[in-house]
């Protein structure tokens, strides 16, 4: 079982729709959860982070965390073609000094 | 404020050779992590350094090694290169590598092994 699992996609949504990206993790000791966006040929950049159960909103992005189910998700509202990228879920545990990444979900937003 | 700087940007080597990659973190950042990224495997954790000490290591063979200097700059070395080592090697820095810290990535070094 991989430590962080994501559906590789591609996920295709029309412009203006909501894109929903999901991630599960195996280590119950995980404390911090991140979403990174990576455009083709570029390095990952942080877009959201969440540490507590529930929802966290930042502009068009909402991160959701359910530690009991070991599940993290990212919602992108009013999706734009510029949101087309690979989205990486990342998990960090206490004292582990490492961040583990999922393989990423490719998102295509059609104009 | 300058970002994370990785050099060189591209490298072409042949099997059996060794290679050294360099990473300069954001000023004030003392934690440096290294990742290997391939299309099939995604981002794989190599190791993490803080104050010149390796605090964690991923599941890679001993051919992969690294070090960190007193100015927080880090290098990673791959000896006896294999074709499968062809990948994008990414370095990321953070303040102290604590639980809630976010990683800031460099542009990476694209290594091709022929």
C-alpha cells in the first residue's frame, strides 16, 4: 500500500465547473497535509495546507480533511483553463522530517 | 528574496559515472530535502538535512548520498549511475523542517543517463 494515494486521472472538467481532487494516506500519525500544483515543466508550488479536521477555504480553493477516514480533498471552484496542471497531495508526520507525496492527479479544464 | 537555486539545470552522463548536484536554499532556511521525480513514480523522497545532519532517508540505494554545509547549502551525489537514475531531481527548503512547514522547491536538475 502506498503511503499517499491519488487517482492519477486525467480529470477533465469544463470551465466554470467544480474540480474535486481526492487523496488518502496510510499513516495515522500524519499531522500536516498539503496540496501542491505543478505545471508541466515546472516545479511544485504550494497552494493549500490544512492541519485540522474540517474545511479550509482560500479564494477558489477549499481543502477538506477527515483524519478518521484518512482522507484529504481539494475543491477548485469556478475552474479556469489556467488551473490545468498536476495536483500533488503531500503528507507530513510528526517528527518524521519528511514530506511524502502522492503521484499526482492531472487536471484538464476545458474552455 | 531569492528562491531555492539548483545547479546545474541539465546534466547528461553515461552509465557508471558519478554526478554531484547542488542546492542553495532560501536565505534563512536551514532544512533541505531532496526528491527524485519520474513520470511513473512521482516525487520520491531521498533525504532531509538540517544543520548539517541527515535526519531522514528514503528507500534508495547507498549510491545516493548527500551532505549539507554550514551555510545550509546542500549537495547530493549519485555514484555508479544507472539508466534508471534518469529523472528530475528536486530540492526543497523550509525554515527548520518542523511538522507544519511548507516546502519551497527549486527548478530542479534534469539528469539524463545514457
